[in-house]
C-alpha cells in the first residue's frame, strides 16, 4: 500500500535574475518520513527548504501539500505556516528563560493551556531542569535542544530542519542525534533535514536526496545510495574513497571480470564486455594484508604499494597504489601489528559484492 504524501514538488525552479538556484523536477515527502537532503555549501539546499516551507514561492512549478495545490495568497500561506515548524543551525532564542522560549510559538498562536505541553517537550528533550535558566547562559547543545523543543511543541504536520546539528561539538551532536531520531520516530512527523554530513543523513534519513548545483540527481535509502551512487561526483560526495578505472573483460550470469591495471577483479554487477568502468569500494569493505586471504572469504586480491598512512586517533586510513589509489580503513593497532610502512608492497582483498561499478563514457 502506497504511503500518503505530505508534500510533493513538481517542476520547481527558483531563479534570481538569469541564475537558476533550484531546478527540481520531482520530489516527494511521505507522511511520517524523514527525508535528508544532502549537498555541499552553495548547492541550493536552503533555498529549496524555503520553498518547501512556503516561505518563498518558486519561479516556476507547483507544490502540493497533502494532495492539495499550494495557494500563495496570504491567508492560505498563513494557514500552511501554522501547520509547519522550522529549526535552524542557529537557535535564535529570545532573551528570556527556557520555558518562555519553548512556549513562544504556542503563545503567539493563542494556545491557552500550554503549560503541560511545554513541560512535556522540555522533558522529552532533556531540558526540563533548565526551565528557569536564562537562554543567554545555555551551552550550544542546550540551546539547540531548546530550539528543537520550540518547534516540536507546536505538533507540526511538517518539520523543516536547516543543518540544526552543524555547530555542535561531536559528543554533543552524537547525543542529540540519538535522542532526536527516537523523537521523530515516535511523533511520525513528516520531516525534511538539510545536512552536508553523511552520518546525520544516514542516522536520521529514511531516504537521502543528493543535491548538486540546484538539482537532485539521486534519491534513495541511505544504504543503497551510499553503496551505489549513480556517478563519480555523487560517489565522492557520499564518501566512496576508492574509484579504480578498469575495463570489463567478460560478463556472465551476474559476475563481471574487470581488468584493473593488468590485474583481474570479479564483481557482482551488470556490465558488458568492453565497458569502461570505475570500481567503487568503501574503506571499511577492504582488508589489507601481507599475504593472500582465504579465497572462500575474499574473492578478490590485488597487489599494490603503500603510498601513505593517515592516522586519526585510534583509527587510520592506508592509501595503496593499485593502478589508482585504494583507501583502506583499519585500527591503528592492526596497522602497527602488520608493520605497514609507505613504499612497501601490500595486498588488498574484497568481496565481489563489495564493489559497485560506475560506467564511464
């Protein structure tokens, strides 16, 4: 059974003068879904969010909210604003206490019995003990929790988030992401999240849309999108660190043999002999060793020479030249136990199913 749509975009563009900022042919947000829109700075994400939140009409195209076309007359837009809520990267709190900040939207909407709702949402966001605290004294994490509580207390039908976790330090962000994922799941609110962070998109998004230069070239579940990007630009953006050029030698029953710099690689994919391709793998899907792996566990093993080792805390990334750079993620302890050093030969091994092929023209 198809999910009911909360919002639908058809042929929307936003143009400032002769410059097209947003060009989205079709986009859907289902009831109860969290859609993460991920892209670099300047991709048009914030402009698109203003359109989705009825703050700015598109230059061309149409929006449909719960099946009805959006009417941009003032009275109609004000009603839609009452059914939506925003949270931004900057909390923008009032110079007042936490309780007043959380309840300001309800007060402006004339809700009289707001005490219990405000208390419940402060408790849900873990800020009830801060109720009487001045907003000026809050940490960045506390302030962002207040901002989210202020949006959620309105019980919106659609929630729009513009990189609300971007300014937080990693421990604060991780804790808030975990709490917020549970909250959104419980409320069933249709949610749009803008982010440039892969972890946020993967943690919160039911689907992820990639936005580049105002367009959305791919939208899918996080698992499929991060494993099977459509092209090289998307692959780089979603963290595919290894993209080896190769040529397809043969293809039979879903198993493709690819020549990579004179070494053969087996890939579970669909391609034809003669195709020029990029072999894409994620760093965590590759095993680095000194000698060949058990063929029953790893179908592919190719030799290369270590270019560099980048250490980061307890982990490190080893970059090996195998006719192109291959990046392997491993613990620092494993790296030390193997005695890896730049300039030495090493063997990279990976499963046929761990490779995604991108065809090149």
